[in-house]
C-alpha cells in the first residue's frame, strides 16, 4: 500500500527537516547486537542520515525515527554487530 504524501519541498524555516520523521519509509531496520559490538564507531560516519548516536565512547542508540534502512551500517561493521531485519520482525 502506498503512502499519501503532502506537497514536498516546503522549507518554511531553516532546519525544519528535523520535524519530519522519515523513518517510516524503511522496509528493513538495523538491529544493534550489543554483545558483538566493540564500539569501534566505524558505522557512525557511514550513516547517511546521522542517526547512529554515540555517548562517552559507546554506541548509544540508532535513531529509527530517521533511519532509512539502507543497510550501510550493517555492511561496514567489521564485527557483524548490526543485523538488518524486516520491519515486521
Ligand atoms: S561498526 Fe559495529 S562494532 Fe563498530 S560501533 Fe558500529 S556496530 Fe559497534
Ligand atoms: S540502515 Fe542506513 S540510515 Fe539506518 S542507521 Fe544504518 S546506515 Fe543509517
């Protein structure tokens, strides 16, 4: 089923893209496996949406409100600590 979208390209004030939670576009999502994660932060700069958050040298969370489910983070993780799952899983 397709989603109804309003008119695009409406920038009423700077930085208003934060108000659009585009994470529901995705069909798969990254599952962070904390037991395998070595906190190397390799995944952080590769995320095109800047939604992998670190705190005090630890991977804190993946912000699924903005994640598009591209899978880049899972591909670059050298420890297989991110697994892509279907959104219905
Ligand atoms: S690349 Fe993998 S091991 Fe490194 S911080 Fe990200 S999830 Fe953890
Ligand atoms: S799946 Fe893509 S958008 Fe989502 S956290 Fe990973 S790299 Fe970022």
